[in-house]
């Protein structure tokens, strides 16, 4: 079966299996099998998807299951703890193994995020802590050194390290994203631009896109429910609590205006994968139906942009 593509200009649109099976909130979508997830992604007309905790981990089995449905793997999240220098060698060994797996799967980018200091993913934190432990100058120095070395590994394998700024972590806010981009090697560390996490972290997604456009090698498109975010802020709720309450949804279903974001990507001829995400409870928001709605929304938005601005891409 040939690979289908939802492609607009040089943007190849895929969809993340997190729409079906939660990664941060494990109870979301636990009943899904990988076969059903892959079948639905393929029937929606998408060709690209990321790794899911439900997908087979054996590369040959995974390749067979994906290719039989006309799908390709675009990336897989990799947590790192580079801010702790005592863990550097161990972390780099694990990173190399991850890179080897993704290279074998034909991926070009590795979605990478520092978990040191996070409430939910840092193994050194306790359940009694309530705040993200922001990095000090020394922590930033170690993080940047580790990322640059991991970026060298990616370059060795013909891939890119794309840093995933993420809610509930030490690279969440606009000033933290700026600092990471300023301190890291521009030839080794790139950016995974995520509209939903940008908004959640207090950034203007369009401004972030414009500011770091030339470092962006991979895109996640998700929307935010403003009322859920407002309530989470008022109550001081943590990231996972906000996710459980439905803070994220698909593009076109929340408060983010995607028209100028898509215009920027198209007018500047951005090339690469843009994956649709909606990290929410699939029992409350059917993933297949929401994917259909957001696909129609994106296509209509692009038609409107072309009609209004004479876009030719």
C-alpha cells in the first residue's frame, strides 16, 4: 500500500496517537489496541504518526504494521535529564540507543525534552512537591552541554534534535524557550514548535513561530480550551490536572487562531511534518470524529487564506 499524504504546500500533516492513547495521563485510551489506532489514522487519510506506548517496540514488527497501512513513523519523544551532570553519560548512552531505533524507522527528528525539575517526570521529585523546580544558572549550563552533545549524536545519524518546550517542565515559558535557543548550538539543537504548549506556557504562538522560525524542524498543532486553562490558573492546578480536565483539544476547537500560524508557515515555505494533537480523554472526545473535524478546519482555513491573500502554495 502506498503512503497517503495530507500535504499543503511543503507541510506534511500527520496525527499523533496521543489523540487515542494518553502518554502523560495513562488512563486515557487504555482500552485501545495499536491495531485500532493505526487503522483509524490510516482511514482518516494521514500518513505520518509518532510512536505510541501501545505500538510494537520491535522495529521489524513496527515497520510491517505501519507500512501495511501506508503509514510512516515521524518521531518519538525522548526524556532527558541533562541538567544533572552525574547522569550525563548514562543519559547520552540512552539517547544514542533511541537515535539508533528512530534512524532504523526512517525518522528525521528526535523529540527531546528535559524532565529535570518537572513535577511529573523527574524521578527525583516526591509526590508532596507542588511546583516545577526551575533551573539555576548551573543547571542551564549542564542542560545546554548535554543537548549539544545529543545534537552531535543526531547529526552523526543524519537526524535533528528538536527540543519540545512543554507544560510542566523547566522549558515552558517564552523566556525559557528564548534562553534555550540562545544558549544552544544553532547547528545542533533545533525546535519542536508546539502551539498548545506555547499557549499553555504563556507565549503568543504566532510570535514564538516568527521569532524562532529558522530553528523549527518539526511542528505539533494543538488547541487550548481557555475556560479550562483559566480555571487551572485560578486554582493553581498542575499540568496533569489541567490535561485531565481537558485543557487541550484539536485545532479549531479552542481559543488559538490558526489562520495566521498556517499563513506564516505557508508564506515562508516551511518544510516538514506537522502533527495534529489533542491530549484529551478519548471517551469524552472521540479521536476519530475530532480528527475529521480538525482536518476539515485546517483545509478550509487554508482555502480561506488563499482566497484572501492570493497564496499559491
